[in-house]
């Protein structure tokens, strides 16, 4: 399924789903799913999923998106992540 939420909202989608939340929102997707959150948001996905969080690139003066893959680079399934000050994924 697909779930979309606006500013500060919560979007949850199941297996192989897509969850998208706006700035300061929370996006959660199941196994093989994709969770995308806006600026200062959190993202969670199940096994073999993807997480994406938007951040502001001061130097380029534009938004960019950090992308992570569950099971790679220490990113675990079913764990909420946010970005730190270096725009790296950390547990929320």
C-alpha cells in the first residue's frame, strides 16, 4: 500500500509499501518498503527496505535527500532513524 502524510504527520505502509511524510513527520514501511520523511523527520523500514530523509544543504542552498538501505552500513530493520548534524543516519 501507499500512505502519505503532510507536515508533522505519520504515514505507515505495510509489506513492500511506500510511506511518505512531510517535514518533521514520521514514515514507516514494512519489509521491502520505502519510507521517506521530510526535513527533520524520522524513517523506519523492514527487512530489505529503504529509508530516505530530506535535509538542507547550506552550501548549495537547496534540499537534498539522505538515502539508506536496511541491512547495509549498520542500518537495522524496524528501527527509527533520523539525521544527525552531519546528515548521517542515527537511531531516533
